[in-house]
C-alpha cells in the first residue's frame, strides 16, 4: 500500500503548478487545477480532500479565492474534531 506521505508526494509530482498550504494538518497542498482545484490535507496517515464546484449561478461561492477560503475553513473544522 501507499502511505499518506507517499500519496501527497505523488499529488505534488503530478500537479507542478500546485501550492503547499502551511499551518493545516501535517501537510496540505492545493493542486491548483483550473477546472477543479482540490485541497489535499494530510493528518497522520489519512488524507482528506476538499473541493468546491460551481454551485451558484453567478459563481460567487466558487470563485477561486472564495472556494480556497471555504475549503480551508472546512478542513480546519474537520481537523479540530478529529481525535
């Protein structure tokens, strides 16, 4: 099997334009794909993924900046509830 650390290394290697996110879990990375960016957060040997799609007609909820902020907030909430 693949460890969570290996999975994150693989995600980074296939998403060269992505960005590491500091202060979130043990490791966090946004793949920065234009069509569907996904936030990957590792905590221990688990990886959680967060992605918001276009859910409002005017795209206000899923504008890239707002989507990233909401994904990060959701990740922080989840991590705060983990044992």
